[in-house]
């Protein structure tokens, strides 16, 4: 990562490592951010805005400190200066300190590496993967997971892709991103989906992971 990573804060988007994210860039400050990124290392950090961001969106409202860096793999600059870009998630990070010298936000960040898996974790993850596939089988098309070819994906890529592409609340996705290793993220995703299925059978209830 660069010493200062450009930050793109949004209220409803969480990026996971090795998952693709299409974005339409129209605000002047973020057009500048994309232009600078394209001229440099093409890196952008996606972060989720904290609740209450509406009161200061044009400023620098608080964001969750954990996000994910991404590299611009494709871009299209439109005639009016807007951009269509595709980001590929790279790695999780934690914001250490923000820089205020540009119109857009930048930060010093530290990489977050997943905790090392224990010897029996791979077997547990395979079991969790099978459970996820079973939970999603009845509604996989409706959930928007038709973009995922599960059989061709490794465990980590599949779990991260499901966490990003499924119709989950932004705070639920943020909670999954902050999990410390793949096994815990998979366990949390299974628990979340099981809870949602249970809640769907009880009208008027909802759940958000914390």
C-alpha cells in the first residue's frame, strides 16, 4: 500500500479481499481521487460510513476504522468527467491517522492479516462451506449470488464473495469484514444466515450483526 491510501467512504458498500466491485464516480472530490489513483498505483480504500453520516456527508463524517483496499482493474472516463471503475479487493486495513491535505480523504493505514488457521480449521471450514451452500441453495438466484461460480472458487474467495454479494445489511457486512480469520468469518456468516431464515418465519423481526 501507499503511505497515504485514498479513502472512498460510502454508506452501503463493504469491499472484501479478492472480490470485484463496480462503482460509478460522480462527485467532484472523488473524480479527483480516481484521477490521482489512475495516475499512481491505482489503489483506493473502501470504508463504511458510520450511522448519522447524513448530517455531514459533504464534510468528513466518521467511518469504521476497518476497511479493505482495492486496485482499479478497469476504468472508463466519461465525457463529463465521471468515471465507471471496477475495483478488486486486495487486503483488509485499519485506519491509523487521516490526512486532510486534499479535497478527498486519505489515511495512513496498517495491514490486517488474518490469524493463522489451526490444523483442524480447514476441515471445519469445509463443513461450514457445505452448510452455506445448503442454506443458500433454495434462494441462490434471488439472493443475487448468480455471479458466483461456487464450485470453481476456493474457500476464502467463496466466503468473501458471499459476504459481499449477498443481500445483507451494511453493518452485517462490516461485522463480517472485521472477523479475525476465515474460520470465524465463515462461522459468523452461517450464524447470520441461519438467524435470517429463522427471523423470516417470524414477521416483524430483524437482526443485525455487531
